[in-house]
C-alpha cells in the first residue's frame, strides 16, 4: 500500500482530495493531512520514523514561510 500525505491550505480542498476516489481500492492509504508546508514537514519528520509517505500532494501556494515552498525529497 502506498502512503499519501495531503497538503493544502483550504480545508474543503483537502476534504475533496481525500474523497475524490477510493484511495484504498487503488492501493493508497492517506496517512494524514496538513494545512501548510510547515505542518507537512513536521508530519513527514514524524512519519519518517514510523510510516513515511510515498507521495505528497501539495498545492502550489502552500508555503512554510512567505517565499519558501515546502519540498519533500
């Protein structure tokens, strides 16, 4: 099962992404969601110790601080 972290600053967009398709049926499980890049990095840092995400869905405008877009490598 591939693990996905959903990141977007809009709550309803996160809800939409999570309900867009049957993730589990397609081999994915959503391990969490974040409202901004800083929160996403915190979740990823915690997940690296237990269940790291295989994919990170992020909006273009999600930032850690102004001008710094979160990147997961």
